[in-house]
C-alpha cells in the first residue's frame, strides 16, 4: 500500500492538467493523528496535498451526490460500491466520474489503537502491515491486522468494483470470514436479551448525528430526524427516541448499505451502529442473494417486485 | 421490517402484516380478530412505550 500516495497525486495532477475533471476528491492529513480529512483538489498544484494511508476510513462517495461538475474520486472497495449505488439511484452520472480505484487492505480503528497505549499519540508511521505510534515517552509498533475496523476485518470486496484508473495491483480478497458472525450471536438471544443488548449498545448515544452525516446513503435534503412538521421521531435523549432514530435510520439503508463502516468511524462515542444495518444486510443476502453496490446492471431488491419475492410474513 | 424489529427485541407475535382488499370485509374482520387474540395472549409490552420523559 505504500506508494499509493504518489500514484494518487500523479493521477490527480494528470486529470486536472488534461482538464478531464473539475475537481478531485481524496484525503488529506487530518489535524489529529489517525483522522484523515476528505479534501477537494481543484488545481494540479494542489495534488500534493492528497495522501493515502490506513486512516482513510470515511467514505468519499458521500461527497458526490447531486454534483453537476466532472469529478475525479479516490475510491477503495467500499467507496466504489457506494458510487455504484449512487449511480443506480440517479444521484450522479457515471460519465461525470473518473474513479481512481484503490485496492484496499483495510482501515485502522483509531479507538483500538488508542486503547493499546497509555498517553496521547502525537505521531504515526506506517509500513505495509504495521503501524508505529508514538507520543511523549513511548513508541509502539502494532500489526495492522490487530487493529482493523470490524467491518474491514470481514470485508470481502476490497478491490474497487468499478474504476477508470487504478493506483496499484488488485489485492487478494479475504476468504473464510463470516461477515455476519455478530448478528448471529444476537439472533440466538431471547427477545428480552435482544432488547437489552440494543439498549446497552445505544445507551451512550448523544444524537450528534455524525453517523448519519458520514453515511453516503443519507442524502435526503431534510432528514426525518430534523423534520418538525410532522415530527416523525422525538428529539430527546429518551431511550425510546434514541432507539427509534437508530431503527428508522437503519431501515433507510436497507438493501443499500455496503458496510463501509463510515458511521462507526465517525461516532464520537464508539457506538457499534453497524449492528442495526448488518442485520438488514444479512436479510437481504439470505432472502434475495443481494449485496449492495456490486453491479450497475441489477436493480436493488427493494425497488423491484418479483412474483417469487418471499412473503411468508403476510397472512 | 419484521425481522429487524424482532432482532432488536420486539417479541415475535406482536407485529403482523396482511394484504386485504377493500372488498374483503370478512378477511379484514378475521385477521383483526386473530391478531387481537394473539397479541392479548402475550404480556403487555411496556418497553417500547414512553412513560415519563427522561430529563438529565
Ligand atoms: S470495508 Fe473493505 S474496502 Fe472498505 S475500507 Fe474496509 S477493507 Fe477497505
Ligand atoms: S454518531 Fe454515535 S453518538 Fe452520534 S448519533 Fe450516531 S450513534 Fe449516536
């Protein structure tokens, strides 16, 4: 993965010089270690600001909806699947995009890294499969596989599904991982235990909506949580309101979520927001054989009707 | 819809779906009767009901 940065800069500069795109969306170094920021580059001279490492966990597909200009966009596996979803949902046209594909080896969960050291991390170095974090009086090297985000640890689509440029050779896809292991664990519980599991999961939610804002699927001009006429959901910290928010948000992602993990990466409270969407992903996979964003040629299961759609739940 | 709600701890048997035409009055009555019976047979569900607003 080392070397991606140079390649991204080179491609961005070339696309902008040739006038193929009006801007390139990528990442630049964040002000805090391990938190890279989405960044717009509009001239070849700015291409040097772009970077790539294991802290590009946010999903750049979030920034292309309803744009009118031509955009170059850096996309790892999951971002590319969300671009496919955007194209299918008419949020952007395929010919407006030049997709700079990044074969991905997973992104790092910042909170896992922080938990392994004492003291504040002030700098991070990275090699192919390890990161070295250091701060005042300490320095520690950690294997990347030990601190991957949970969604990356079970990701089986690391290579971009559509791309116009590639910054490196495709990486080997993971096999033998069970993407739905955590869902199965909850499925085995009794209704009461399930209730308590989710009660506990969201008990610290402060309803900052960072998870929603980071989500490429959440592009409604006015989100249901912000609407006041009618008010779909209570705006308080009452556990019932918090649960309603999470349930409804998850339903809005049904059949569309690519499990990119941007929601969890953005959450300041470390809440496993994916526990909701993953259940729907699992259902979509089991009922319709569907994983979102893999191809431009198929309509998502929830926007087509087929006579053999499962309907056991209707009496 | 049903699956995620039940996954998060709404007891099975509380949520029902049916498809009834406006001409099928007898089916409507039937379904409502059955659902009422089935739901009444369960304990009242108090967890997903707001009582006092929580303020803190
Ligand atoms: S979900 Fe897959 S493609 Fe996306 S960052 Fe993780 S490993 Fe990479
Ligand atoms: S980002 Fe976290 S704390 Fe904020 S609303 Fe989402 S789950 Fe709640």
